[in-house]
């Protein structure tokens, strides 16, 4: 194995996707479980644009829309369950494989034999749609949705733009990630000219967080470990209880740990049940955590990825995965520091 970063995955089956959309009238849009800003932003940007072009569209995700993303236009329409829905087309956004679209998404596909378009930007995408719109060069699934809207020659409405800019902002950590290019700003300009409010998004996502997250950080950070360029933390069920956070809620800790000067790869190992462990990885440019996640049944981006390991305890997962990450440190070289 070398540290050669693979060419970005690009598979844009526009014609097949457009034909499926043109022949459908009743569409359900879905996105990945534990939805983040890009999941909800791409889901709603697409939903709004399709509705504006005469389609009946119902957005669905397991558990519904998280509270902090309720500022996204029409997010109140997002259902947490599929009862009664019988679409003639399902479109998923921001999910790299079919299990990621959760119980609701998989129930929809299983019960109807209905066709699936999947739109995504993860390098590890498994091309699981009947039509695939995957571009790993895009910074967010929301950018892929915008590309599709522009490809169709559609206007971008203010509501669609607001939803889509949310995906751009959250997936790029406010235009700070290494995949941001001049073209990213060109597309952000299109969205802001259409009326998207950047400050509204920043204040609801980047600049605010639940206080319980501060409580968790204060409780666990002294336990972090740093060896051979890898920095990591184990998070137990007890830690979440102490902080008053729902089990498994997004913590942002791997993104925080990777800011440490001596770290090239960071990880958090999150105990959901005694032998169900969620792993989250981050890397600085020049290293690759996507293949470790993929080999463990997960996926993601070169610099940010994750997986869920079942049948092992927190300690066993740490023992298995940390050496894999240390190996990735040896295979890489920092580009900027
Ligand atoms: Mn995304």
C-alpha cells in the first residue's frame, strides 16, 4: 500500500437521472442517518427545486430534522417515518452507501421496488443507485444539487439557495477545508445572489452549539492520548450521561483534536452500546483516513471519515484501529506544516 491519493471519484449519469425525474410525479427524497447541515441542506434544496418544477416531493429521514437545522426552509415538512408514502421515485443525497439512508430509506426501496437516484460527494461512494450523480470534487452534496439544478437550466430560488448554502457552509467548516476552490466561491456567490443569508446559517450552525457539548469536552479532554502522530479519545455511555447529551449525538471532538500541533490523524471512539462503537476520523492534508473507514465497513472523505464497529468493546476497537491509523501516519506527509 502506498500513500498515493486516488483520483476523485466522478460518476455523473445526468441523462439517466433526468429521465427518471421526468417520468416521476410522486418523489420521496431521503438523506443519511444522524443528518448534518449538508444532509438537510442538500435534501431540502433538492426538495424545494423539484416542487418548484411541478413534482410532489416528500423529504424523509430517520428521526426527522434535528432541532438546530430547523431554520432551513420547509424543514418542518421532513418526516421521520414513511407510513403511507408510495413514491414512484426515491432520491438520496449525501449518503455513500445504501445502509446510510437508514430504516426509512431502505423500507421505501424494499416495499416498492422503486428506482433510486443517489447524489453524493464521498470518495468512498458505492454507486448504489439506478442513476448515480457522484462527484467527489464537490465540497458538499449541496454543491452537487446546485450543479444538477444549473445543468437543468432551472432558476435557483431564495429558499433553495438558503438550504444549499447551509450544506456548503457546514461541510467546509465555513470555507476552511482544503477542497475549497475558486469555483466553490463562485457557486456560493450564485446562492447569495439568489438571496441566501450567510450570517443566519453561521449563527445557527458554526457559531452556536449545545452547552452540553462544552460540558462533555471539560469532562473527557484530559484523557486524550497522543502517540506517533495519532490523537484519540474513547467516549463512554457514562460520559454522555454526565454531559447530558443524547447517546451518540454529534460531538465535534475529532475535528477539535486534529487541531493539535503534533497530530496528523485524530479519532474518537464512541460507545453506543457495549459492543457497538462509532468511530470518527480526521486527518490533516497529506494523510488519508478514508481507506481505514472503508476497510472497517464505513466510508467518507480522505480527510474526514467514519464507521461503526459491532461485536467489539471500546477497548478492543481502540486496540484494533489505532495501529491502523498509525500506519496511515507513516504513509503520509503533511503538505502545509
Ligand atoms: Mn456532505
